[in-house]
């Protein structure tokens, strides 16, 4: 879930900036971009329906939360501009023949190699975790924060995420204190990386853009926050810390997004069943 602003990719609910180095970290807050980015109107639609207005309202809340979480100092420089020469050019994401990482911590892949490819793999996996439904759960968030962020920012960013995903924020999403939907409903927040691009890389740091698509919302017959899809790009600033790539800051923006198809939308039961039966991936690249 992306906090708001142009950091935290879809402009989730918030944005965290490192007063010391310009590092940006988007957390949940409401804005028009981000995994919960603005929901686009279907072709041929007339006046916005009540459900569409509700979805847009939820998106704004998510972006606002992230923006709040990412609030801080820093020069706010564009992390997408890099000085990596050829490394900044788009390169195809294709199988390399290298074995995937074998480690896992808190359900998140770990032990990425200290290479550009390793940084891309880490960024893809971390983008999924940062926009997962688990990040909203108070009992799961500490493990995710501990696993993803550089050691000297764990406490700072963990506290900002706690404030961003407050009781009031969860209530507006229709979730309880534990980040769960009411009985008979399923809250969904799942992201799939489509591709990655390294814009900066050195021996101990890297900036990676992850192009993502995902589904977000609450599945259920009486849901006022129906599940919708979104396209966004998350930029993760990584640092080599403790023998692995860790997140030093992240941001988000809308798109690139394809034209919506005219395919019939699945009903709430189909969506809930799909999320339960199809597991997510823990390794990429």
C-alpha cells in the first residue's frame, strides 16, 4: 500500500523523507496515485456511481495515510533520475538461469546476492510486501518492518507506519483493530511486479523501479469498497545492510497503465476464492 504523494509509488497513504539524505519513504495516506491509486472510470461510463465515489474516497484515504507516514525532511530529489549510465536504460526482465534465493524471513524472501540482479529481485519482493494486506495488521507489521528496512531506520519507519495505519484509518477501510474485514468479507491487497529497472547502482546501494499491477479492496456481497485493479510504479532505494539488500526509502507513482478491457468483472465470491486458492510468489528475476 502506498502512502501518498509521488513516493510510495501509487501514492499510497503517505510519504517518509529522511532528513539526513533525501531518502523518501511513502507509507499509507490518501492520494490519487499508488497501489490504491485512483480508480479509472470504465469506457462508456456516464455519471460516477455511488460505488465509484466510494472507491475514489478510499483511494484518497490510502494516499493520505502514506503521505503522512512519509512526511519528513530531505531534498526530495527525483530518485528516478540516476547516474547509472547504461544501467538507467530499460532492460528486459528475463530468466537468467541462476538459482533463486533459498532464505526466507517472516515469509519474505531473503539472502539476495550483492549484484544488480540481486537488487532487482529484492525490490520486486519488497514491493509486494509493502503493499500487502499484512502491512495493515499490527501483529504482522513489526516482522515486515524488521525484515525490509535497514537496521538504523527500523524504529523510525515502524513508528511512522503505525501512525499512518491508525485505528481511524483502518475504520475507514472497514477493518477492525487487527486489520481484518468483518465476518463474511475478505480484504484484499495483492501486488504483482511486471518488471524492474535499475536506475542507480553501486557496491553498497541501488535504486530500483518496480512496475506493478495489483488488486485492492474488500470482497463481499455488501462491500462498499469493491475490489479494483491498479497499475503503479514503486521506486525503492536499497542499501546493503547485514549481508542483504534492505529498504532505505521508497516512493510510488501511477502507471504506466494499459487501456481497460471490456471483460466482465468477477463477483465477490470469485475474487475471494481466487485469493484463497492462488498463492503469491516470493521470488522474482
